[in-house]
C-alpha cells in the first residue's frame, strides 16, 4: 500500500518539469503513482481539490518530516 505513496522531493519536481510532458508522465507513473500529478506539476494545481482520489502531499512538508 505504500509503494508510490511518497511525495516527490523539490529537486525531483524540478527535474520532472524540465522533461517533456510525455516523459514526465511516464516517470511519474513509475515512481509516484499514488500522488496527484496535477497537484505537483500542473500550473493551476489540481482542479479536483479534496475530491481527488490521489494524494496531495506537500513535498516541502514531506521532506521536513523525513529529515527532521
């Protein structure tokens, strides 16, 4: 249940944004399938907000918790 649930780091998001949309989506599906693609990478965020079935985990908060 936890596979793909970790939020991407800020650095990973920067790297993903430098890719083409097709490459970005393929990497996303392989590494972060439980996280919301739109929340992290779309310019307006996720339009579904709280009704989205994917996780909306803030990368900055996740990194702070992971590293203390």
